[in-house]
C-alpha cells in the first residue's frame, strides 16, 4: 500500500471537540445513523438527572429518619460513677543474697497497675537465679519499676510514681547494657548518615557545576526576565533557568543521525509527505503543538535505528502521534481515531504492536527536549510580540518537513527560527538578551538560518501545503504571507 493514497484520504468526518459542541447546539439537525461513534471524551453521562454519590453512608436519605428517632425516642439518663485511683506505693528493694523475688504489690479494688504486672512477670521468670545475678536483675527491676511519670492530674506524695518535669530532670539513672548498645548503634547510624549526606552533597555539587544550577546573575545590558517575574508562580522563575540548562544537557542523550541512506525503501520526499500528514492530524484532532513536535522526533529516532518498509512508514507516524498524544494531551484520541484516519490500512493489533516497538526503541524515555519549548522560552525572555513569535513558529514548523534539520540540535533550531523572524519583521538582530538566554552567538546560528531561509523560500508544492495554509489563516496573523529575504540581507 502506497502511503500517499492514505495520506490524502483524510476527510472532514473526524469528530473533534469543537465540532461536537456545534452539533449539540443545533437541535433541528437530522442525525445520520451511519455516523462513526464519538470518542469516549464526548460520550460523557447526561447531566439532566443528578446522580447521588454515597462515599461512606447515604446522609441525604437518612437525615429525616435520624432526626425523627432522636425526637421520638426518649434518651435514657446516663449515670457516671466516680473512680478513686489509689496511691501506688513504690516497690521495696530486696535484701542481698535473697533468691526469692519480692511479693507482688496488693491489688486494690481489682485495679492492676504497671508495677504489679512487672513484678508478676519478674516472679515467674527469675525464681531460680544465682544470688549475684538475682541481685543485679532485682536492682535493674527496681530502677525500671521506680521510674517516675509526668502528670499534672494526680496528687503528689513521697512514694508516688508521678513527678513534675523539674523533678524528672534530676533523677539519676544508670545506663543499662541495652541502652549502651542502642547508643552505640545510633552513633554508628549517625556516622553512616553523615557519610551518605556528604556523598549526596558531593554529587549535588558536581551536578550544580555541570549544569550551572542557580546561576541567575545577568550581565549588564540584559533583561533579567526571571527577576521581573520572581513572584509569579506560573513563570517558575526560581528555577526556569536551571530547567532549560538541564534541557540543553539532555539534548545530547537523543541524537539523530543521517539515516536516509540506511532506509532502502524510503526517500526524503516520502518523509516530507509523512510529516505533512502528521501536521494535518494535529489540526484535525486539535492537539497541542508539543504533541506534533514530539511525534516527529519519535519518528526520526525510530527510523535512525530500525529499517522500515514503504508500507509501514505511515504506521510508524500514526503510532508516534498516538504515543505523543498520551504523553502531552489531557484527553488523547482513542486508537480507533488513528485507525480511521489511516483509512483502515492497519488493524488495532498492528497499531499496538508498533506502539510497543516504538517505545522499546526509544528506551521508554519520552522526556525529549523539543524545539518548540525552547522557542517559547527564548521569545518570552526577549519580550517579543505575538506576531513575531507566530512567524517563528511557522518557520520552525515548516522545518519539520526538511530532512536536513534532523541532525541539528533543537535549541539551535529554535534560536535560528527566532532570529530569522526578527529579521523578516525588521525589528532587531541578535540582542545580548537572546545571546545570554540561548547560549548561542550569531556565528553559531549562521548556517542554520541560511538553511531555514532556503526552506521557506522554495516554490510551494501542492502535496506539502498544510503548514502554509495553516499559517495563512487570520488566527495565525497570516504570517506565511510575510515577504521573504535574500541570504545577503540576513546578516
């Protein structure tokens, strides 16, 4: 199956969120019985009838019954019997060389105290002990049983087990063997914890040096955008600089090589057709732009590592958009939507199998830095208008169809697109603010800017008009109609 047949078969029968809302507002419209079923997000339950929920009990239905039972049934009088707690006497120390344990304390009013329980346990377990050992154990028992507790509610006496915090402070205690062991183990644990903390701090210091974390010092003549929006929680200015420094380091983990020579059945033109079709999917399903850029990146990474036939190319693109939608969309399209837009060329089993293969090839790592996120950050820091940003987005999105851009870093592509849009609008050149936040000088952008300018200056082809038509709309300020520049006027 040639992919061009399926790529051009995209119709207007795709159910989107905006179309569903328009159809629901027209009550006189005749519903066709053969229309494809809506997506799960559109088939939400009807809100005409309120549905009650009972988390623990149905309070709404039982409220009147509870009130009636409280009113009709007379309440029985509750009698409270006062308890008088006796004063607990301290346990006397046993005589030396006495084998027998001291008798348990008398139980008054059948109330068993902690001291009584400990004495009973001691009598049951230490009856046949040698004199010296018995003396040691009895001494330790007395130290435990005579331990005073803090209380403000009971009457103090000389033989009471309760004392104030001031009295507790001056009670002398001899540490037992178990306490010494616990103290030694705790000290060793503290030493191990200190070593681990030192190791973590060393790793954090290395990471901070490598990624240049916390470096918010801005040179003179540069707009400190993060400082101006320091109190805005939506700008995350406290660590925005660190995030994009991390993104630039992360780019090295997702390289894409020159793979077209390894693909025997594919060509650059076929890849351009596939990307154009993916842009149309993004428009038809009303997906985020991040989803489109991530999907194209997944396709390039997969083609760089796996040889694909001509019939499987469209399946790779559909699976890449399916995975990217799950990663970036709040309500991703269902698998039936992607099978429908492929004109029934593949089955659900084939789509799921390709999705699994794609995730295995990329190592299940979808946190790929894409050029669209870099572009938004750089445009925000330089405070350019929405018109200029939209033109840069058009240039960057048009570059997705160019095979020569697959080996270029995403941050460099975003910087070159922004510079080209500034030159086309005749606003400014490469300012010190852009140089600081992007990390690129003008000489670093020269070759990429020339490549992008030649790409948008090519005569339009009827098979690759999706991006041009998209940015020729008034919603996007008709930036695709902006006059072009020659290479001599770019620098």
